[in-house]
């Protein structure tokens, strides 16, 4: 009893530690910048189609190629994070996608757009996964859900920021102006480099374990192996739905519902306010009641709302989109903590990054599928398939262990509590 009380007090003290706040801010900043650069294409899609004259299928292909790049980036980033450090890898990925986003503005045809989308995607996919791990290794178990939610909130902030900036920049400077703005995230590395050191648990484990045969380690233990494949599947279904929303929702609001570019931008921004609330509610509930129940409940609610927003009239649409953002935020807010707590430190970077990258990459083909369906039928009908992504995500979560009860989750906490 005395030990439990001591651990609880230690957790509370460490929550308000300056360094942990800096890590949450740095990881959240990385997510915001990643989201801004990822979602630029959704706001620019109509403008790009007008400039280059490509079809919805080619537009879907353009988005899918970004997710192909993100898959490759996620696969290699985890190895670099385990071998050379979480912070160094995070800095490199932000510089990569910022520069590539700016260079996309130089594209003169569809082929060049596709090339830069793949290059940009490598950096974007790499950053997301490293941010998960960095956050998890700085926070104890009892606060990791809230920390994950705060970091994930950065993604919604970045998406909302892209909406607001698109409303201001697109009418004046077009799609090239939007991509040029995407260079500025690179400045964030100055903050991260100055204030965020490598996690103590990674540094100590590196000295103790030395060179680890990472792939062998990932698949030699049945619990790690099972968690790995289940997480790949969960992320696939979640991204199957979310990649479609990010890629086609702004376009649908403008073309099928008739809203102006500036109105679309502000509607997306407000729906992401709902997502931020969802992230943080899920983090608080997950630390109290467990990760699995909240993740599953959020995915089911999102499956329902994915059908509702397509069927309401314009007078109710904004309110429904805000609530839809909230429901999507419930599972997404817990991705970082659920993934990180299932793997040991020696392979955490690689396991988290590769499982997320594989799931995200395969789910990234959904925008192409939606483009094909929209070409043959309607975009509204095509978007309705996102419900199946959320629903199958929920069904797969049932088979995953409660991550806060795994040995790996407690080992992170032990390293924080006993310096």
C-alpha cells in the first residue's frame, strides 16, 4: 500500500515536471506540423485539378502515393530511432518533410506532383511514429493516456491550421502559396534541439543491451508478435477511414455541398476543435478506465457518425461534423499510448513505427478506392465506406490486451520512478 501511494505521488509530481511538459509540447508540435503538411493536398485538390486537368481517380492516386511514402518513412524511422535516438530522428524527419513540402510548389505537371508527394510522405510517416515513442518514454503509466491525447491534439491543431490558412492563402496565392507556407515547420527543430534530451530509458537501455537484433526480437516472443499483427490491423482499418476523410472531405464540402473555399476551411477547423476535445476526453478516461474500452467505444461512435453527416442538410452539417470530429478523436487520442505500451524499449521505436506505417500505408489506398467509386457513382456514396473502416477497427481491438497492464508499460514507469 505504501509503495502504491509512493508511486502515485511520484506520477503526479512528474506530470508537472518542466522537461515532461517540453517533451509533450515538442511531440505535439511535431504532430501539428505533420498534419498541416499532410492535409495541404486536401484543401488544394480542387485547385490542383483545375491547374493540371486530372481526374478524381488521379487525385486519389496522388493522395495514396503520399501514404506509400509514409509507409516507407515509418518503416525506416523506427530503426533509426532505436539505433541513434528518438530526438535526433524526430529532428531529421521534420526537416525532411518541411523541405519537400516547399519543393512541391515547383511542380510543373502531375508526374512531378506525384514524385514530391512520395518524398514528402517519407518524412511525414517517419515523424508520427517517433513522436509516439518519445512521449511514452517520458511519462509514467498513470499519465500516459493524457499525454498521448495532448500530443495527438497537435494533429487536429495542424489540420485546423491548414483549414484557416487555406481560407486566407488559396484565394490570393493559389496552391503554390500553400505549399510554400509548408516550409516554415522546419523552424520547430530549433526548439526541439535546444530543450529536449534523449529519454533516459533509451540511453540506459542502449548501454545495457548494446546492439539488438531488432527484427528477431520483434517476432521471437508470442505476446509481442500477436500485439504487432493486431496493431497493424487496427491501424489499417482506422487509417482506411481517416485517410479518406483527410483526402476528400474538404473537396466534398466544396463540390457536393456548395460551400466556398474559405467556408470549407473554417468548417474543417471547427470540426478539429471537436477532435481536440475528443483526444483529451479519451486520454482522461483511458487513464481512469483503461485504453481498450475507450478506443473501442470511440471507433463504434465514429462508424455511426460517418453515415449521419452524409445525410443531414447544410443547416445541421457543421454541428454534426464537430461531433464527428469528437468521436474520431476518441480512438486517435490513444494511438500513441496503446502502441508504445505493447513493446519493450530495445525494439519500441521499430515496432511502433513499422506497425503504424504498415497499417497507415495499406489504409492509404482508400482515397484511391474512393476516387474510383466517385468517378463511377457519387462522392457521397463513396465516402460512406469509411463506416466499415471504423467498425472493423473496433472489432479488432476486442482481441488486443489492455496495454496499461502489460509488463512493458510498467517497465517504462519503473525507469521514471527510480532514477
